[in-house]
C-alpha cells in the first residue's frame, strides 16, 4: 500500500502540519552500559545517578497493549531503543509479542552492539527484522573517549558479525561525527564496511537533551562529509526508500555498497517526520527534542479503557506542531529544557 493511500485513511490522525503517524520508537530501558559523551556523559550519569526502578518502567504487557493502539492509528514500524535495550531482561519475548501484532510491517532495534553475540539468534527467532548499531570510531582510543571508557570497537564489530550471522539485516551502523573528536577517523570507518552488507550512516552532532555540551562549531555537516567521501570513493545518489526517510542515501559508483548521511542540523527534515516516541516509563513524546510529553502509564494503571488511551494518543498527535530543527536558532538563543536522548532513544 502506498504512503499516499495511507494518508487518506480516515483512521490515521494528521498533525497540525499534515503529518501522519507511521513509526513508533519504544524505549524499553533508561540504563546503558556505555557513557557516550553526546548522550549520557559520565560526569552526570555516574554511580550515584538514579535511574528508573523496574516497577516504574512499563511492563511488556503494557508496552504491547499501547503498541497495538498505535497500530490502530497508523503505525506500521516499531523500533526498540534505550538506553541500551539489550539490558532489559527477556527482551526477545517482547519482540515476539510486538512482531505478532496485526498490521506491523517492521520491528527493529537500536543497540551499541556489545550484547548482540549473546542475543542475536534469539532476537531473530522471535521476529526481530533488523538492527542498527552505534559505532563512532574504529580507533580504540577515540572510541573509549566517546563511550566514556566502556567497550571497544572489537566488541561492537563482534556484535555486528553476530547480527549478520543471525540474518538481522540490512544492518546499519550509526556514527555521530564531532569535529575535533572523531572526524579524522571517519574514512577508516567507511573503508571498513565498504563492500559489505553493512550500511554506514554518518550523523550530524545534535543538541539532544541538556547535558551533552553541544556546540555548533563541533558539527561537521553532512554535505562536507559527503564531499570528503566522494573525493575518495565517488558516490551516486539513491532515491529515498519511503516517505519520511531521514538519511540521504548514496551508492558507491564502483558497486561497493551504500552510505547514508543524516543532516538534522544543517538540512532539517521536520516536514515529513512521522515518528512518535514512548519512554520506558510510558511518556509519549512527539519530537526527539521535546520538552514535555503525555503520561500514558498513569492512564494505563488507573484502569483506562483502550478507547480512552486511543483518544488520548489521537488527540496528542492531532495537536502536534513540532519542528524544532527548523527553528533551532530560535531555541538555542532562548534554550528550553529538553528530554535526554538516553530516555527516548535517538
């Protein structure tokens, strides 16, 4: 079914800018085994930081119930995020429940990869379609600096191999590029995955949350990255795979695969954003840069009916008017407190 047909479906609410809901990102865990400087910097998220208790997080049954309601409003793709989602005990069981929902076309997972050797086969068996793995550098020193001293490139590469062997593809590798931090290692990362089924996606450093010390001067634009890579390995534009795709896609002219660029800062793509986000404690957010959300857990646990929940979700989407990236300059001049990325995924 084409996107145009779906947009005409009266069951699918359109927000204030005519955008339908198509993707739901579900954070299943607010904890992580890394302390990446642009997401959970160690100086803030240290040993004394209080994360959610098990009782505060949505149960698998609650997640599945809410996901089913989102499907009724037009969601076709689910992505599980964190924190690090593979820290959530029993996650394959949840994957199985979500993959079985009528109408779901794709269930994916974003992870730092180090736990994939332990879980990849089970995740695939339960219905997970594909994984996206975060990997910011193959240089061990740069990697450890960016990860807060945890993990290694070798561990992440072993996780990617496990995902490939399990058939979790296509696999995408997300790399957040920061000037003066890891930008000098990008060509090595790209070279490593050229000629493999793995698709590297280079992401502009974004001002997500309040604690990652974001500075515009550290942003390397997607255009500059594309120019640099094209000078070494000529690139050919690839048409978007679907409406709302965030990455600009290119194929290597020599047939050695594909690469993507995500330009949220320099070329905002708010206009066709179809994503809703659900935190691990059940708060619905309509933007990665949101400053507040709608508490669905309270409704769930107070005995709300499916109709009550669906109407709350529908009403939230109908009133949605988010376009933070298009207005970034205004927001940075008068900064507002934003939800942290580890809390609702990237």
